[in-house]
């Protein structure tokens, strides 16, 4: 086992959720070898063509990552690992929300505007992993991003993407969203929270509602607070100085100040530490992927490793 490869225990936790072949349309190359190759690239940021030979053909590793990023396999694997942790009572549902800027390498520019070719079917049992449904899912994600996006934009940091995320109390990412670098944090507050989805091990609806939410002043506005109140979620968000001044100017018409728990807010460092863990992976700290869905898959694979090892 090489440095950074999955251990036997991590592989056994992941293996039951991986797509399998129906023996009619070709077979997958050894999942463990290919996943180790993908994780090596996520950890080191190496170019796909420079992957060590022990991971097999680089094209196979690349295509597997491209397909699983497009059809949601990485996200499904992350949810399954989160479900196992929740069943064991290991998730702290006092979560925090924040975002981080990711500098884009020059290789991230120049993505093709036409959709990539439909992936060849391997006959996976779950329909959403292969064939037409997988292609429709991938094409739908590209249309949602739009030609002006691919999650790239111009901010104070230059050519950047922004990674919006939520994290539990143990500094593990629960949900991830990629936008251009200039996008305001508060615009993605609702999508980040609504993307939290931890399935139950048996029958029942997945858990989507945290016990409480902590965020910084970037999320201190009326729509964010109204959304949290509507869902009945306790929250700790400091009030902006200008908002406080405007409320005081109105006198009694300004209403009461929003509640703020200083002790709870001290735990907001968990989201900063979760970001630090994600950026230990060089392909997340610097974006090399041209397509937005590929970079989201890269970040999700890094989050998966964090959940397997923390």
C-alpha cells in the first residue's frame, strides 16, 4: 500500500456502495486501484498523464473520476459514509457555514463549451450510474452552470472559484457548492443547507435539518434569518454594525435585536478547520479542473477521505 492509499478498513467501508457490473456490458477496472489513483491526484495535484503506473492507465483513472463527478457517484458515496457515522451517533449536528476562495490555475481556463461525449455503459446495476440517465444528469449539471461560469470568476484574489460548505462539529464537510469567486456568500446560504442530506440506514427519510447553525456576518441579513426561522433552526449569526445602526435609528419600530450566543459562536472555528483540512489536498487548494462538475467531484472526493479518516 502506497502513501495516501486507502487502508483495508477504509476500503471495506466504501466497497458495498460502489457500482457493480452486470457482466453484459464490460467490467469495471479494479475499483480500489482506480480510486487510489484518483485520491493520489486529489492529494498531490499531479497532472493526470503523470500518474504513477501502479494505478493503471491514466485515461481510465481520469474517465472514472469524470463519470463519477458527473453522475453524482462521489456525492452518493459521501452520503453513505455520513449515514454510517450518523447511525453510530458520531455527527455533531451543531453545524457551521462558510466559504473559501480557491485560486484557479491557468490550466483551469479554456473549457470546451460543448458537452463532453456520453460515457460508454459498463452495465452498472443502479441506472443512474451509467447510460442515458447518467448522461442526462451530467448534461443537466452543465446547463445549470452556464457558459459564463464553470464556477470561475474574478475576485480580489484574481482568477478564482469559491467553495461554499457546511461542516459538522467535528470539522467534517456535510455539503459543498462551487460558484465563481466573486459570488456573495449569503446567496448560497440556502442552497448549502438544503444540500445536506444524510440517509437513514433503514427505511425513513434522510436527515436534512441540523440542530443549530453558526455563521459569520456575511450571512447576517433578513432572508437568511427568515429562512432559518421558517425551518425552526436555532442560529447564531452576529449583527452587522450598519444593520444595528439602522435598527437603532428606527427606535421602537426597529424591533428587537437578533439573539446571539457568544459561547456558541466560539465554536465557529470548526468550519475554518474543515476548510483547512480540505485544502490539505492540493487539487482542492488550487483548482486545476476546467469543468465545474469535475472540481466539485474533486472537492467531494477530498471530503470523503476526511470522513473515512477522522
